C-alpha cells in the first residue's frame, strides 16, 4: 500500500512539473525567436541579436525608473529584470558556444564589454524594493558574468589570433624557402 502511494506521488510530481517549467513566458517574441533561428550558424549576427535584446530590457528598466507615476512599476520592473537575466544568460551561452569553435568574435566582444558596463549602471538605478530586489541581484550577477566572460574571451581571442597569424607567417616562409630550393 505504501509503495503504491509513493509511486502515485512520484507520477503526480512528474506530471505536474512540466506545467511549472512552462509557466515562465519566453522573453522573446515569435519574430525574435525566428531571427535567432535564422542566425543560428552566423555567430556575429546571433550574438548581436542577443546584445540588442538585452539592450532593449536595459532601456526598459531605465525608462521605467525615470517614468513618473508609472502604473504597476514594481511588477513591470520585476518582469524586465527577470527577462534581462534570462537574456543575459542566453547571450553568455551563445558566446561560450561560438568561442569553443574559435570564431572571430573580437569585434562583437568589444561591444559586449562596453554595453555590459553600461547595463550595470542601469541595473543599479531603480530604487530598492522588496518586490524586485532579489531579481535585480540576479540580473546584476548575470550581467557581471557576461562582462567577465566577454573580457576573458576577448583576451583569449586576441592571443589566439596573434598566434595563428604567427603560425601562418611561419608556414608562408617555410613554403617560400622550399620553393627557392
């Protein structure tokens, strides 16, 4: 009997858990999702898309902070901060994926470093509120993680492409030397 109840309880938890997983609305519109899909194999374009989406949320946070008499400010701020965090995490995941493939991301990484510095300032603008302070802390941490990752990846890529260029020059010299013999 106890075993049957335990098994039934496990099945109930498994049946209900997808509902909780689906309860969070995707921060991207259908068109934005399609744009990300289309840029799937284009690292620079895909990362630029995510930078733009995070920037939109940062602008929304800034606007809501400065908007006098905003309706449902705390709830809207909570949602914007949550979306910022999720998109910043997606941005970092994409940076990691393309970095592992040794794609030349130096140009876009410089933009990420610059923007993430600006985003940190925006995230600290809203006045403290128990309704969104935890989500803000998560957003600040996600932003700092994106910033740190971009700085590290940029340094690694600079080093990688300098070494690659040296290797190419050495190979050219060796090829030229063997042709003259």
